[in-house]
């Protein structure tokens, strides 16, 4: 599967690009695009990956669909936007993804449903969001808080941001834990506790190419000890990059 950090990159890029934007501040209609993502992961012996990403989406007055991401605007007033969201939880692995998983059960992808509250003013964007597993995969939830600032230089917008993500003990134990039945002499049993991870990102966007929006983003995630202490991981940080182009039909 190899999707955990790659999924986080895609989710972050989509949310900060088109998915999280207020429909009143962007064009409406169907869009298409392509992207390419490069990522590391903290799981032991996971290869760095370069993955092409097709993009299809729709932006309406209240409804936004961006691939598997779905948002519906519940409220907008004086810079505040409240959305209901359905989001994929790109996490998990298959046994053959790495030797560290030999003899373990696969950990599955899921979907989360929740709310996002966003405030934007004078180029600053503040966001709080939370979603809970609705497929019964790990029976937990995640919550994020982020702040970013957009700087315009000619046709380019530069957006540094910082955020923290809370993942409850159910999430961490499912994706980074090792059950007693899965423990071996080289892989100790491990029960994951809740985690708070820190994310840094820098994005550059411009509309100057081929009538669409081009976005390049680099980022880093710094993981809580409850994840980096897992016998399945060998690092406490990971880096990523994405280049994406999208335009309306």
C-alpha cells in the first residue's frame, strides 16, 4: 500500500490549495489536473517514492469535491468558514511493503467525517479541523490546528505554514502498534499512545502557466515519540515535495 506519508502530503496540498478555499473566493465548475509527489516515510525500510497523481474535482457555491475529498460549506461570515468534510485517511501498509511487517496483519486505509473551521484575513489563514473514522478501521479520530501566511510577489503567491496534528491512541496503536500475536524476537510488542506531530510547509503558487494554477510545495513532518518509539519505525521525521497543476474546464 505504501500510503501513509504520501497520503498526508496529498491531503495537505489539496486542503491548502483548492479544497479548503471558500467557494465564494474561487472560480466554480469542474476542474482537472495532474501532480507528482515525492515522499519519505518513518516506517523502517520503506523506499522513497515518486508517485503521479491524477486530479479531478468540482467547486460549487457550497459543495466542493476534489478527488476523494468532499466538503460542504455550512456557514460563512466575516472571514469565518465552517465546513462539513469527508476525507480519506491515507495510512496503513501491506505485509510485503517492508521486511519489518513480516507476519503482521495489513493495516487498512479508511475515511473520516468531521468539521473544519477556517478564518482568513489580511493574508493570514487559521484553521481547526477534526475527523473521526467512519469505516470502523481504527475507531479513533484526528484533529489539526494550523496557521499560514500568504505573500504575493507579482504573479506568485508564497505560503509558509505550520501546524500540529493530534492522533488519538486508537489511530497510533492501529498504524504503529504491534500486537502480542505479532511480536517476535526482533519486533517487540508495542501499544501506541496518542501523538502530537508537527508539520512545516512552504508552497509557491502561480496562474501563469497554461491557463491554470501551478503549485509547488515542500514540507516536513516531525513525529511524536509515541510513533518514533514504535519498533516499526526508524526515524522521527520525514520530508516531502509535490508539484501540481490544475485548471477549470
